């Protein structure tokens, strides 16, 4: 259905337990049975991407997570952007939200975009410290010259060390939002999957980005908590500052609304009652930090993944 046809589509079967590989093979695609995961030094996705790159015959590699959906002109847009920019093209797909509990992902999306300097006035002046994982585009030559996914073989968030490797080797990293080209739906199988999914890498990711943007994100989140607590306190005590507290809260709500509508199909009520996804974000961040730096292992789809904190 794409406006330009890919030379080949490789599906890497990373020990799938459902019929994904079978259905893909029946549809005429090349299914690569992933080589056994090395006992040390690699996590599953990094190993699968590395195997895919080794088997690929094309000059341009496009890595897509399994849940990414493409509009008809998506590949054409990706190739044209790569021809213009070069280096590593990284796209965060537009987040399709369907169920109420999925609204809790709002602040994770906002912080992910902000911390990587995707949409700030500093975009052209300060280089990104990583990349988005769901969609990555680069030349095969550049990929192997920087070490590809081998450069961060043991980490959970594969795109962070890959983005740094491109930057450190003088190759640009260019970040984009996927609205109108790529979309996905994250964690559709219940709130348990959502908690597990955001917990598995957000803690380590938060300490892997540019310290300036991490500091700005912390300050902004603190401001969100502050205006929320001030409003709640004023409502309970009926103090004279209620009007001012309400104004500040609504200004933050408007800002949240402007951001989440650019990155996903979030409901406007999510921005009005942003204190709910904000508290959820805070709790999951604490959980992720404990799993990453204290217990040194996270869970994903029933599997325990040992990690070494920061890599």
C-alpha cells in the first residue's frame, strides 16, 4: 500500500510465542529466525535489530517496532527526509489512545519529547543525547560504521546509545513527531502492561539525556505539582488566592493540552485533570528507578531482564 515499495521487508522473529512469524511468512515476507541470544552483553531487541541489519541487503535501513502503523506515504516521507538530512532519522509515532487507562501515558509522552530536545528552541543549537526507538532510519554504511545496536547491546532503551553513537561520530541525529505519517497504540492489554512497559526503561532513560533538558523537565514537572497542590489547598481552605491559583492551574492545563494533542489522540479532559496522569507518572518514575538502580532487573511480557543501571 506504500507509495514507494521497499526493496525488502525483514521480520525478525524474537522467540515469538504467538503466530506472528507464521502469518508474516504466509503473507510473503522474509522471516528471520533470530539466532540464540548471547548469554551476556545483549538484550533481546538489540540482538534482533542487529540480526536484521546483518541480513539486510538494502542501502537504507528502516527499523520499525512491531506495533508501528504506517500511512500510505510514510516510507516515501522517511526516505526523502533521510536523503535531505542524512545521519540518523528518528520518529516518535503519533500515540493512538482508545481506553481510559491509556490516558495515563500523557506525561511520559511529553517528557520523552522534551528531554530529547525534539521540540524546543534549542533544537538546532544543542545536539540530541539519544533517539526515539520505534522508528529509526539510516544508511547501512553509517549504521555499521558507528557500531549499530552493538554500541548499546546490553541496554533496554536501544535508541539512546545508538543516537549517541551517531552524534559522537559526527553524524547528525534528527528527531521528528510522527503525526500524519506513523502511529502506534501502546500497551493495549490493560493497565498492568502499561505499568510494566513504562517502568522497564524510563528510569535509566531519564539519566541518559542531556542534563540541561533533564533539569528543565524536572522544573516543569515540579511546577505542575505546585500549581495543582495550590489549587487543591485553596479549594479546601477557601482562601482568597483561589482565583489566582485557578488561573495558574488553567495555564498549565492549556500548555499540557497543546502538547498532548500534537503527540497523541488524548482527550481534552486529560489536560484539564492533568494532576491524575501527573501523579501516575511520578509513581512509575519512582518504581522504574528502584527496579533499575536497586534491583537491577525489569520485567516485560513475563520475562525478567537483568540490567546494569546506566550504560
